[in-house]
């Protein structure tokens, strides 16, 4: 499955195409943080969450009323043989990659395949823009885990001493990406789903990256039909 995941996400570092949920926030904005944070995303206001990459057209998830832990909905990915992959992202504002593993990297999910996707540029890889994606796959079982210290991260491109697809900690991938005076930054972070059987459903909520936690809400006080407080990053 990893080989197909690499094929699905390695092409195109900065291509912009059809809008998914909504357009991700501009990459030149301030780095994502607890104060610069999309706290809520709804079906009518994705608050910067979506997928505009041409190599991933039509893959954005949808905010639905299905609950994971809280009672106001979640981000849902439905995959089929005709659409075997889904992915939604938010701009990270060129956050230094060295900052990422210092804080929890968590999301809560139902049973099914869900993965962290961290799209970077400036890495020590064989491309002019230094583009690569770092990936971590959660266990298929429902639950919540912190991926920051996991040794199951891998990159979609070769890094010095770490061939693409080889498991390592995020810290080791970061060190390799930043070798030889490279300064790797995160342009977008997000969640993908690409089950080995192609057909599947998974719901994800409370995505936490660099101290910013996004609640995907379809109903209730913070949802599509109530208050829109805290929607602006």
C-alpha cells in the first residue's frame, strides 16, 4: 500500500487546481500556532481546510454530522475503487519543520485508514524546490494517538541516509531534510485516507498540529447552523 501512497502524493509541490472543501489558506500567512488557528471548520466555512492541488483534484473530505468523540460532527473520507484516496489540508504558513515534533500531533478517528500528511519545501532532496511529503499512518482501530514521537514516519522522496518509504522518527527525517544547510519549512499539513482495499470510510476530528486544534463541526452551537465564533485563524 505504501508504494501506491507514494505514487498518489509525490507529484506536484505547489500546483493549484480545483477547489475541494474550500481553498487552503495562503501559504504566505503567519505560521500556524495556538493563536493563529482554524479552531472550527464547517460544511459552509472550511476555514482554510480543503484541497486545491491539481494532482489531488476532488480528494477533499467533507464535514458531516457523523460523530467521533464530540457531538457536532467530523471530517469524513469516503473512498471507492474509482476514488481510492482522499486528503484535506490546511496551510502551515512555512512553519519551520524543526518545530513540528515539539508539540503533540494528534487526531481522533473512527475505524479505518487515516494518515498525517506534512508537505514541505526546502528539504535536502533531489528537486529544485526541496518538496517532499512526510507521512504517518494511524492504526486502523478507532482512537487517538500522538504521532510526534513515533518511529513509523516516512518520506515520499529520498533523504540523505533515509531512502523514501523507510520508517524513521520525525526528528530523524527532519535532521536529514535540514542537512547541508537546508532549511525545511512546512507549507501544508493535513489528513489523508487511502485504504489498501480502496473502499472505505473514516471520520476524523480534533486535528492538532503545532498547538492548533481544529474541530470539524456540522451541527450544534459551533456548527453550520449556529455561531461562527473563532472561525477566523
